[in-house]
């Protein structure tokens, strides 16, 4: 949905008539995308919109219709604890808002997350590691060991 | 200390648990996970010849100056600014996963996210890139200097992330911490303060 806020530019009816040639109108709307035409200050006769403003209003209207149609389903899903895909929420204009590192780190470290797929889409399985006896040498043992045997020791 | 079990697959600990307080960092030897100023090494530059911002130590997995590793080359990875990524990428690297059609998938598995370093003033965050590696001489790291000493708590997360990248092993953070606990507890040459969970 568009976040643009337009201020109406007030033009008197008589003056608007002199501006109403194609070239002048285009120039006027370039400078002021929303022009309110009024005989008197409190009596608007027409509002003239730049094409981009009109297109954005139509788009917002369509978006509003979609939200009205989807909202009851969305609320019902939330009440049932059903997960909603994030791209659907983004399409609805519902975003997390704050994606600063502070917000994301706090979220991911406090909210349990269970990953189910690897980066390439393979099912993620959980590995279990069984520790064996650690291979460690004391200082004395290290000195006694042959240099060749130390090749793979360390870290 | 008993650590509460965590079944979550979250890749990263809370930001405030990453770095040892600089006032106490001297008690900790240079070790796996520490962030250094980029050493003077021809490999530590981008393809355009720009010097890497920082490096993180990925090998050896024990103290750098430990007897068994004192003459070993040190493997370091490039540390990049998150700000240099596109906005959608930033969020994914900060989490390490993305959601697609209700499926939570691992994302950018070659990266490890880090908050600002202790003495850093601009508040910008970082990520290590496990694919950009260079072997450097231990002396060159000594000369360049350590900029952040990673806490034992955060190192466990780094080990887990590296295992995920190198071997595609998804091991729980509790298991990795337990293995690290056993390793530290049975190491007679361990230097510096031990974590509370050992």
C-alpha cells in the first residue's frame, strides 16, 4: 500500500480555466500532484489528480478490498494457532517493522526456532555426537613423543 | 552450573554474551573465535585489493599459543560489515535462517553473525565468512592485535555453526556445549578463566 501523503494545492476556478491547456496542466500537476479547484475557499468544485496519484489510489483501493476479504480468515487462523507464511503477511502490508540487529538478535535468541530444511532444501536431520576419551598429552609426554607423531596434534 | 536445555535451533546467543569485558580480556589467551585486526598478509584483501576489515580465528581450536599448536599456522576467516549486504540479506544473515512457505530453512550457512566489537563506536554489526580463509603466521596476529575476545558461551555457538557449514551436521547447542565442557574439564593445560558451566 502506498505511503504517500499528498497536500492539496488550491486553485481558483477562473485561474484553473487558464491553466487547463494540456501543456500547462501537465506542468501544474508535476509541481502539485493534487489540485483542488474551488470557486470559493471552502467550496471545492473538483480535485484534479496527476496520473501517478490516481493509479496509486486505485491500487490502494484494490489492496483494501483484499485486506477486508482476508482479515476474518487471518484472525481465525491466529486464534487456532495456525502459522501464516511471512510472504503472505508482507503482501498484506504486515511486516515486523524493526529489522535492526538488536531486534533480530533478541527475537532469535529468545524465541525457540526449529529448522527443518538445509540451505539447498534437504530435510535437516539432527546429529548426535558421542564424546570419546580425549586425546591429550601432558607436557612431559609431549616432550617424549617423536616429532613425526606430533604432526597431527594440536588445537 | 546447570545450563537449561535448549531445543531451539537458534544459531546465535544474545548479543551481550559475545565478548569478554575488555578490562578482563588479558586473563584470556588468544583463542579460537577471537577477532583480530587484519594482519599484514597478501591473502587478507578483497578481489578489488581492499584490506579485510577484521579476521576471526578458526584454527587451532585451542589456545593459539598452546604448546601443541605454537608453531602451527593460524587459520583466519574474513570478517565483513553487515551494512555492505543488501537489506533483505542483512536480516537473513542476522538470523541464519529464512522462512519459505512455512518451512524454516538454514540460510547463509557459511556465515557467523557478530554484534559490534567491545571498543567499536559506530554500533555496526559483523559476520564472519567461512569461505574466505587465509593461513597466517601467529606472530602476524600478535602484531596486528586482538580487538575482541570471544566468550566461552559464544564460542560454543561458533563451533556449532562451523560444524553445520563444514560437515552439514545439525548438532544441538546443548550437545556442543557438553562436548566443550568435557574438553575443557579434562585439559590439564587449559589457560585462563573457565566458563561457569565447566
